[in-house]
C-alpha cells in the first residue's frame, strides 16, 4: 500500500486542527527550539573573512485524538542575521562559503500509536543517532 507524503501531511493537519472539536482531549502540546549559530571562516583565497550569524527555529504541535493515538507536525526555518558570508544562496561570492542558507521546511509529520509495550510511528520523522 502506497501513501503519499502529501496525503499523509493533509490527514495529520486535519487531525491536529480538528481534534478538540471531535471530542478528543484538548491537551495538545506546542514544542519549540531556537538555535543561534556563529561561524567564522578565514580562507586565504578571499580578501575578507566570512562571519555568519544565523538562527534556526523549530516549531511543532502534538495532538492526542484517540486512545493511544496522536498526530504531530513540526516545521523548521533558518534565517540569516547578517550577510558577511556566502551561503551559496545569498550571492555574496566575495566571502568564503558557510553553507547554512535560508530555509523553511516541513521537518516532521507523524501519526503514531502507543501502548505499554509498543510504539508505532508513521510519517516523516527526524532521526537522531547518538
């Protein structure tokens, strides 16, 4: 069975938005993470050093909607706080490259179910390997 990511995202969005009106527990939870980043590149091939100041925001919502079921959605955006570096997208080619360009994207869209013994998640997920 093939389910497209777009259809899954639409389904999860509808659940997250309509869950409180469907009689589900209204205890949805916001999550957010803000990261400031500075990187300096001193490359002898360029007259100027690159000094990149960027910020990344991850913002998401998890909504339970039935016994053991929940839906989550999370987006991520990166903004440049200055232009003294070459992000490969900002046309500042007189500076060395610091590849952290502007971005706005869907990071996660998950429909999951869990009980005392099992946890099953379906959708686009961010995997972290420690």
